[in-house]
C-alpha cells in the first residue's frame, strides 16, 4: 500500500506546529515592542568659518584665535549645559591644564546653539612658541538639579604657536 508512514506524518505535523509557533511569537514581539528613545548631545568645535576644516592650526601668540562651539540637545528634555575649555602648553606640566573659559547656558529639548569662543595665547600668559592643546568638555545638569556631570563628550585641537 502506498500510504504515508505514520511516524513521518507526526514529524511533519510537529514541524508545521513549530513553524507556526515561531511565526506567532515573532509577530507578538514585533507588535508589542516599542523602540527605546536614547537621548544624546551633539558637540562640535568649529573654525572661524563655522566649519571643522577651518581650524587655525598655526597661530601666533599675540593674535586672537576665533572658534565656534556648537551644541545640540537631543535628550528629549531641557538641559542646563556647561562647556569648559582648558589649555596646556610647553611651559606647563602635561596633565595640568588651565581653565581658560567656562560657558553655561540652558538648551531646550531639540534645541541647538552656536557660541563664539575667542582667546589670545599671550593674553592668557603664554609666551613660549610651541604646541598648545585646547580641550573642550561638555557637562550637563537636568533643569531641576544643580550638580554638573560629564556627558562624556570632549574635543581637542592642537595649536602650533609662533611669535
């Protein structure tokens, strides 16, 4: 007789049930999954023409250095932000930066700002030619909190200073 083997029929039944169960489970997960919204900050230091490519790498000690600091708030809530700028130079021990600027501002949810930043190395007390490292760090604080914490975002530029 040309019938189907009963054990093969049971095996096919279990395979069909397994495939349907997996399809049902996948459908339930997809239908009930809500993607999490992870907030973030945008942070950039721009050159005088408001472009990253226009950094003033070669500067003189007595001329002003013009930069722009861009910050975007994608956290979903208003944020208090602080940008701290430090610098180290040839006459300073490495790891001992000097704070040369601190800007604080509030930024609405999904808001952006571009703040000017200007410094002159000689006016900051630097007189030696050589390489200077400027570090820009972003700190945040919720609107209802007065403590500052690092966002983990920082940028650095190197300035080669001559007289």
